[in-house]
């Protein structure tokens, strides 16, 4: 059987390849410590689970849900967004419930781009932005995220990109942990309005920030509602990765186009999950942040002892470190997996600018993180 040619344009999906290698070792009896994938180990808060337990027995939710998401959830999201960001949203036209943020990011190029269009994607970045754009048939231009600019794109570089219809962003940033302030968003929105470019900020990690920093919404910038949407997720904030629920907010025409794609490809989120998400919006996530801060402090103690230089993050639960001299990102990841049974993500999997870096996810208990670093330290890779 022959598959479509568009699949031949895709690189191997990073996390799938990592998981295959990890599973091979586990099958041989190895105890692998997985510091590669950003899947929170912390349980979903019990209030959310209990609300789901009750809601799943309600026959009202045993039928197709509304395509845009329930009115109750969209109204609650509008209230939450105003409290958090001081941005007014119309629940009927400026909020769209998603089957997780990845689904919205994946369908967006289908909604906005024709084969002759070009999308601008950061390098390094979550691979989904480029891969789903390729699958839609659009062209992809990459723009640089460099350490010397705190892994923010340069506005003048974005201004120089030709023929771009859509720009993907992700702040707080995966994989680097970098954050963006309101001044950056203001400048970017000004550029987008001037050039007629659409913007999508993947804000999956907006509530996971440290050192007193609070992520702004791009929609708070003047003119953003003319050109931008933001995609949020319950996954990382409320430890709900398996529940598959997120939401897109912003420009009504962009969301209408995204909704039109979804109407033809999915039937929205199970109503009981939407009901449970209402409970999530009433909860604090401070306990999560305290636990991630504890894990960060441990990592910050270990990395200098290894001799590893790293970028200091103010957002996400990731750490972005330099690989030892003489090794590529992939060689380093393979070495620590095979010799120490620790899985980390090679930076090259996030783009060419990720070469020379690796990513660690602080989504394992403290004792496992500590043991993982101890195993890596035993290899003496930075000091040999």
C-alpha cells in the first residue's frame, strides 16, 4: 500500500522515536528514567475527577456536544480570561473549545493556508507547528530563536520575511523555557497589523511561570484582536494531558475558519469533560508551581556540578542545557539513554538551532530526577 506523498515530507516525530528507543530498553529489563517528555506526573486534582465522575452518568452528555463547546464553559472561560488578563471576549464568537491545544494547532493551517501560502515557524520549536503546516501543503519559513536574544525572535527579522501569511509563536517557550513580555507582544502585533499577517501564540504553559513573572496574553496588546489568536490548554496547568481539552481565543474570523475545519473533522469534546473543566477554572494551581519550583532548585544544583551550561528559564517545566563538547545533541541523548538509562530530548529534534542543546522535563518525582542526574554525572561527559 502506498501512503500520501505529504507524509514523506515529514521528519520522524521526535517523541515517537524517543519512546521506541526507551521501550526497547525497558523490554530488556532496564529501569529507564524518562526526563524527555513533558507529561506531568502529578495527578489531576481530585475535585476535577469527582466532577467528571458525577457528570459522566448524566445522559445529557451521552449525545453529540455542540461544535464550539458548551455555552457554560465558554462563558466561564470568558470570565476567567477577563480576571486573569483583563481582556474582554465574546463567548459566542471569540472562544472555541478544542480537543486539546495540539488539535487546534494542527487544524489551524488547514483553516488559514492554501498551498501557495507561507507560514513562519520558530527554530527551535515544538515540531507540530511546521509538521502540520507541511501536511496542509503550505510552505514553511523558519526564524531564529537565539540565546543572545533570550530566545525571542527579532522583530526586524520577522519584518524581513517575505510573503508570510501566518506566524506561530510559543511563550512561555517549549523547549527553552523563555518568556515574552507585553512589550514584545506589542511590537509584534504592530508589525502584524501593518503587514496583514495572522498570529497564533501557543500559550499552553502560560500559568507555569516563576520568579514573580506572570505571562501576559498577546490579546492584551492593542490591535491584537484584529490579527491574533491564542491557544490555551488544561493539560499542563491542571495535570489533564490525558483528558484532551483546550481552547482557542481571539480574532473571530480566524476562529470561525478553525471551527469550520473542526465541524468537518471532529465533534468537539465529550460534554462531561467540559463540565469537569468548569471545576478546573475555579481551582488554584499554586501547589503545582511549588512542586515544580522544588524540582527546578534540585536541577539548578546538579547542572553546575555536571559542568553543564544552561539557559535560566522563567517559564514551563523544562530546562534547556548545552551538550558536552564533541557530541551532537543526538549522540548525547543516545549516550545517556544507553549508558545511564536516562531519556532526555535532543535539541536537534526541535530544529537546526537546537543542535548543541538538550531538553529535560521536570515531570518526574524529585527522587527520580535526582537519580537521573546522578546517573548522568557518573558518565563524566562534561569533564572527560
